[in-house]
C-alpha cells in the first residue's frame, strides 16, 4: 500500500533532515566527540524519527484505514496491522 496523505514532499524533506542528523552522528563518533553530545544528537534523531512516523501513521489512519473500514474491506486485518505498528512505536 502506498503512503497515505497528500504531502509526500514534506515527509521526504523531514526524512532527508533525519538522514543528515544520523550522518552527523557518525561524523561525531569518527571525530571522537564527547559522549553526552553524541547521545543528545541520537536522542534528537530518535525523536525526529518518531515524529515523522506519527505523521505517517496519522495519515494512514485518516486515509487508507478509514476508507477501507467504510468500504468494509478487510477491516479486521487493517485494525490488526495498525495495532501491531502502534505497539512498535511504543516500545
């Protein structure tokens, strides 16, 4: 199933920024930077990933899942999938 929601460019831009953050973390490790500074950047990248993941999850619920349930198309399986992914986000 393709991404739901209409603003794929915003999501792609956010993911590009996150990739830059992760690359920066790698550079910090190579440069033997202070552990706390590296950990702060890791926390920021994890937060950014969770945030963009929640945007995609919200779009999925409002779009794909809502349409499928309205059309009574495999709603039990879709609900199971959403619950499974929600649990992954809450670990």
